[in-house]
């Protein structure tokens, strides 16, 4: 029985054979599965994904390249060109991604044989870098192996930082002899090379512009095939035909985008070497003037080599601006202000006097018709010269004196501190030991009954003082102290701000100044505030303020741009209207129509009543007008080194409008620090106001006779009168 049982069981050899066979089957099956998976994967990659990978292998990169277009032009309201563009031949260089310094140097050498390049802008640093480029082995031998090892062994610095440290060390050891070893021809190559190296990949960099001769342009154009990256094109130079500073300036292609605004402009599709507005109108309306640049895409292969350029977007010149400014009116205002300023400078006591301002606006829509700021400076010969500081009309503020008194009376009406027709006694006030009086009534114990209208006509300080006292809930007692509510000056400031005084006017120019506010609200300062001798205001604020009174109480934002136009299609007529700048009403003052009318009548009396402070200059006008004069006496604190520091000085001002019944113009004059002799104050403020209001109406009459629709936009463009143009970068 035991033998039978053993025969039924497998022998050890049989068991081993069976296990081996099973394992081989598993192995072969696994290999089969792996090969099947591999075949399927290869089939998937070749059949399904083959085209995708083929496209990836042949993939090209599209890089946008912007080409500049002419900036929009700027015209005055009659179509006269104030700022334009002058086309210039230019030679440019575009660096590619894989362009090396040696490539650029080779191209620069070739180009130097075809053009003349000014070398005056080459710096010592440029020469040192150029010497290193031409003498690499000799240059880096100036640094010992130990020094190189120390620099390269730093683990806290990146590779570029280590290279920069090594280059700095090399530069320090370049001798003066080596720096000055370049020939004139080599310096010319360097001047071209530095322009090439300063550009960015795929961004055209101007090598020479403006003074490219016809021969140079033709020669380079013929040899472009031998000059990789070089191109001949047309550039544009910005030209101003007016010295008016608020037109602003632009950067040059060499300056490019200012560093502090680089990210802002790059995020908006600008190139680093683009012209951009850097001041005033050019800056404020940059987005309109810049235009739509030509955009092409460079198609590059995987090595970064450009193989094709495809147009993407056609360029369009920037839109044109039509300003509200009337060039004839502006020119006359500049002439009379400059003339008066130079004449005043010859007077005794004019040592501090150096500037004057004038603004004329349309009180009904805020259009600025003229804005003049003039300053006297010494030229190279030591003689007086007048320069333009028109930005000072809204960027410089002064105590303006009695021109604010209409706002004081209207504030009094608002708070019940004065009533229409109310009589107050004009008399010298003694606040403690300090005497405060009106100019026309300085005699102690002399009491003059005066109503609100006559207070403005004769410019009564005391009437305004008593409004301030009533506003503050105070009680005047001769030779006693005065106590006013702490918020009295804030009531004044809130009301004055509604006229534009001490407030932003809304002018469409950058960096408007709101003036300085005094920080001590003691009663004496509140009284001074009421007569315009505490806080400071700009000439533009004065113009907005008087416009608000003239138009019936509406504060309208002044603006210097009247229209935005499409580029001119033929160069002879204005382009189509793209946008018209509409008036912006900021607020309406808190006074009734009757109260405003009362103030207007008082301003009329200033001109035509024999006791009016401007009667002498305005009583015989052919038109009817209204206004107010101002005189502010203050301490001079502008220059601690001046011998006149803390001395008394006088500022004069004037505001007005015309015609009285239907205002077309409102104007403001401000002449700071006109004299240091308070007893002898000249009044060119009144003379300038009269001259310019006369001139305005004479100009309108002349234009009407000539058939012009003055002063609206003339659709026919006109070139400026002969004069010296101000070119880009000057």
C-alpha cells in the first residue's frame, strides 16, 4: 500500500519542472504585456500626438514690436498750431535675443564707416567698458587668480552679481592712458555701439536722428543686407511754436520713459525708449496724444533668430488737441504783463518783486482764454530777462488781500453775520493794543456809517472785521481782548471753498496747488482771513471765484482743452471731432440770487462810483464791467538769506468780469511782493485788468468785421507767425 501511495505523488524533479514552467509562462506573459503597452504607447505618440509634436518641434515665437507714430498736434482755439511734429530721417538698430556684444561691435564698425556720429555723449564708463570689450584677456589679467577665486567663491551672490563685482574691479584698474587710447574713429564706433547696447531686444533703438544727411540715409539703405538689425526710417521731432510753458514737454527717445513711471507705461504697451509727456498738457493728455503705434510680430525660430515679420496693427497718429486758449489774446497778455513787470522792477522798493500772473476765462463754461505767468531772471550778461512760468497761475499761491471781500460778505449773508443793506460803522478797531483799520479811514475815533455795497466799493476792512466778529459770536470792546468761537475760521474756509478759494479748481492740468492754510485760528488771524491776509490762493482760484460770482453762483471747473480731434486728413483742416469737453459744474454757492445780485452791483460800483478803488482805471469803458481790487501787506518769509527776510512787503491783485449784464470774460491779476514800501504801492494790477478787457472786446470786434466766428474754432489750420521754434529736448 505504501508503494501505491508514492506512485501517485509527483517526484521532486517533476515539481521543480512544473514550477519552472509556470514561472516562464508568467515571465513571457509579462514581457508580452510590456511590449504590447510599449507598442500601444508608440502608436499613440506617433499616430495621435504626432502632429502636435511636429508642430512643437517647428514652433516659432511671436514677439510684438511697436513702432512709434507721430504724436497728436496741439492747436489754439482758432486752429493755429502750437505744438507739432517735424519728420526726420533716422537710422535705427534692433537687437535680437541671441545678438552678442561681438555682433553689435562688428555692425557698429561697419556703420561707423557710413555715417558720422557725435561722440560728445560718450562717458568715461563707456570708454572703460569698450576697452574691456576690445581687450578682454588683458583686462581680466588685471585681477589676480586669488581675487577671482574669492569673488567666484561667494555663495551668497548670484552669477551676475559676481560678474558685476569682477567687472567693477577691472574698471578700477584701467589706467587713464588706456581710457584715452582710442582714436577719433574708434570713439565713433564706441558712440554707435553704446546706442546699440542701450536698447532692448526687438525694440528699435535710434542710432542717429535729425541730422542724418541724404547721402548717409541712402548709403545705409543700400547696405542694409550687410548690417543685421539696422534699418532706415522716419522719426519725429516735437516742435513748440509758442513759449507757453503749460503746453508741456516730452521726453526724447534717448531719455525714454522716466524711471519712476516705467512700470506704469510698460503695462500699457509702451516701449522703454518711447517719447512720453513729462509735464503739463503733454503729460495730462498723454493717452490722447500718444496715438496707436504700428505693431508687428517678429516670428523667430527656436534659436531666437527672426525669420519673418508680420504686421498686426496699423499705426495711427495721436489725436489732436484744440485748446481753449486764444493765441492773440495770450500773446497780448504776455506782452503787457512782461512790459509792466520790467517797468516795476525799475522802481524803488522792488528788490523782491520778480513775477506777475494773469488769467482770463469764460465764466459760463470754464474755458481758459489766456493764462500768463512771467518771471524776471538774470541772464548770462547779468541783465533782467523775462521767462514764462504760466504754470504758476495754478501752482503758486499768495495772500491776495481785498479781492476776497465779496466772499466774506456772502459768507456773512449765509450765517446771518451780515444782511443786504445793513449799515456798520467803519472805525479803527483796537483789539487789545493792536490797531486794525481801513485804508480810507485810519484816523482814530473817526466813525463812518457804511453799508455792504459801499463797504466793497471803498474796500472797508472794518466792515469785514465786524462780519468775522459776528460770525464768531464775539463782542468788540475797545482796547479789550477778543474772543471768537473756535470754528469761526472753519466756517469761513468752508464757504470760501465753495467759490474755489483754497480748494482745487478742477483744472485739467497736473500738480494744481490749493494754497497754504494758516494753522493758528486766534481771533486776530480770523480777522485777517476776512480781508485776504492769512490763507493763500492761486490766480486760477481767483479767476474761478470771480466767475462764480459773475455767472450767478455756479462754480465751474476751468479747462484748457476744448476739443479732441482725429488727426487732420489733409494737413489743412482740422480732423473730425472725437470729443468735446463739456463744462463741469462743481457746486452752487449757498446764497440766494438776490444776494449774488447785490454783490455784483457792489462790484459794478467799484468801477463806476467815484469812491470805487478802480474808478480811475475803469470809469470810462465802452462796455460795462465789474470788479474788485486787492492789496495785501505781509511779512516776507520766502528766503531766510534775503536781507528783506521778515520785512513788510505788499502784494496787489484784481478780479473782474465783463460785460456786466451778460459776462463773456472773467479775469484775475496777481503781482506778489510788488514793493517793500507799503506807503508807495503801484497798481499795475488795475492797469493790466483794464488793458486786457479792452483788448478782448477790440479783438472780438475786429474778428466780426473780418467775418470770423470768433473766438470759436476755425476749421482751417494756420501756421504760427515767424518766430523761433522750441525743439524737443530744449
